[in-house]
C-alpha cells in the first residue's frame, strides 16, 4: 500500500440512520490523494448481541436464517482534498438475528492502475430497538411442565439504553426433542417458518415498559 485510507466512523454504533461516513486518503508522505478513483465494498455478517448491564439476557433471535450480505456502496472519485463521503444507510436488515458486523473494504486506485486497500470493521444495528429475554434460574436450564414461570423481557436501543412504549409479540414453540438435539439452534427457523408448527402460546403486550414479565405455564 502506498496510500493511507481512513474511514471516520461515528462514536456510536452504526445504524440505518448513519447516512454518510467521511472518508479520506493520502499518500504515505502526507499529500492528499487528489481525484483518485475509489471503491468501497461492505460485507454484513452475524455478530454477538450483548449490552452492558444486560449480560443475563438473550438478544439474539435463533429462529431466523441470515446469510452474509455483500454489496458495493460507493464507486466514485475523491475530491481535491482527497476526501469524500460514503453513503451507508442503504442496507435493509431483512431477517438479521441481532447485531451485525460490517467489514468495509476500501480501494483507492492510482493513475497507473495499482491500488491500495484498507479493511476495517464496525458494529451495525439493523434495528432501533432490541428485545432481550431472561428465563428464571433453573437447574441446567431445564424447565418443568405444569409449573409457573415468569420470563423477563427487556427493551434497549442500539447503544444499550433502556426504552419503553413499544408493542411486543412473543411466541412459544414446541419442537421435537430429537430434532432439536441433533440439529441445534440452526434448525429452529424451520420450525417457526413451517406450516406444521404452530406456537403453543402467543403474548401480545401493548405499550410495554422497559422490563416486562410474561406468565408461562406449559401443560404436559
């Protein structure tokens, strides 16, 4: 690489509201990379969804498929200062299970055809609000039928700040034990999206607070 490329990410987590990201490029001796062609590709992959202070809650939806998504978000030229802004708020989250990691591959092309590459990553929140679930403490995470439990639901924004006022829908599915044991969480989406598996129970909670408890009792 003979060029230094910098993306000026915001201090907060990227989101669909992050409309533009400043980018600059300069030769290693400091001169701006004036009017050079630049291309920026992004790759969206699954990431861990964790928030400080809510480590006991699960914010990831295991019942959804998500394949890595790659796209070109900028193909143009730098200005006289070796700068430009990269449009970003173009990605539709689709069925993202939670937080995503975005890999940015920025390439600046010299007049002779050589190019320099910079690969950086950032956290991306595909949703404005995240729902976390915490089950009551139990031995080895096993729960009995015909027993009352109160799982707790919590709402936070992309930076982990408490939010309230949303309407939530929660569904409880009963799945075949052998299929779960053999296939694990990756197979859950088949159960949820299939026509033969209906939820055992559905909760509809209007205008929820930051924390909400659900009444759960699965009959044998």
